[in-house]
C-alpha cells in the first residue's frame, strides 16, 4: 500500500512539472511574439531618419520634372506661286512633367508670325525620349494683312539609337476670324526629319510642306530646315 502511494505521488509530481513547463514555454513564446510586433518611439525615429535619407537620395538621382528647351532653325524653301526664300525661327519651350508651354517666332519663311502653344505629352517621359505630344494654341500672322488663328496638331519623336532618331509633326491652322478685308486665313503644315544629339545639345534637319488659303486664293511652300536645340 505504501509503495502504491509513493508511485502515485511521483506520477503526480511528474505530471505537474510537465504541465508547468508547457505553461512556461507558452508564456515565453507569447512574449517573444509581442516583442517582435512591439512599436517603440526609438524605432519610429530611426525609420523616419532612414526614409528621409531615401527621399534625399531619390531627389538627387531622379530626373527633374522641369525641362527647358531653346531651339533655332534656318529655313530655305520656295513658295508657289512666288519665289525662293530664306528665313528662320526661334522657340522657347518649358515643361513641367507632361505639360509644356511654347513661344515661337518666325521671320521671312515666308510668313512672319508669333505663336503660343500649350503642349501635352501623352506618351514618353520627356522630350529627349520617344514621345507623342499634342499641341494647341494661337498664332498671330504679322504683315500688311494680319490674321489670328487657333491651331492644333501632334508631334512624334522616335529614338532609333541612344543619340539618333527621327521626328515629325502635323499642324492644322484653323480658320481665322475675317480681317479688315473680310478674308479668312487657314492652312496645314507637316514636317519630318532626323536628329543627332550629344547630352544637352541636338542638331537636326527636316523637310517641310505648308499649304495656305487666304479667302479663295491658295499657296504652298516647301523647303528644308537645319537647326539646333539646347536642353536645360
């Protein structure tokens, strides 16, 4: 009888010890899980500093959303009816991300005009990449017979290599309001060419064809242009 009681006490003590160990292990593991997910002010400050350094690194190494372009072209062509001519144009373009504004002036090629154009890049990261850009604005034709026309168009640039590509554009010169003589002015323009660039400098050549209507009288001009662009 005494032996049975001793055996029972040993069994109960072993069972109690095993259960205690299990409870202890459960509690310790639970605390370890809590530590893993514990939020502290020190960790938050450390993470914030790391994020600030990452933002600074990205700001230094990411391309700026701002882009400025100065472009000038020498033009040599002929007008029908009319004669041969030479002239040129100068444009300044500023981009903020996909939105751009252009101011352009042309002289003796064969028309003198100023125009302001809003640009919307619908494909491509910047002007120095393959891109598609929509154009819309207003042109004021200078001279003895002046006109003011809304215009709309599209341009395309395709890089065939890192420093070489082709481009083209089409522009519709919408009908103007009648001038003092009662005439309306309208037309269309298309251009195509190739370019070669090195970093912020680009040289390009193009062929162009323009058609004009002033009342019932029509005219056209074709020619070649050679120019350069500077990117900032």
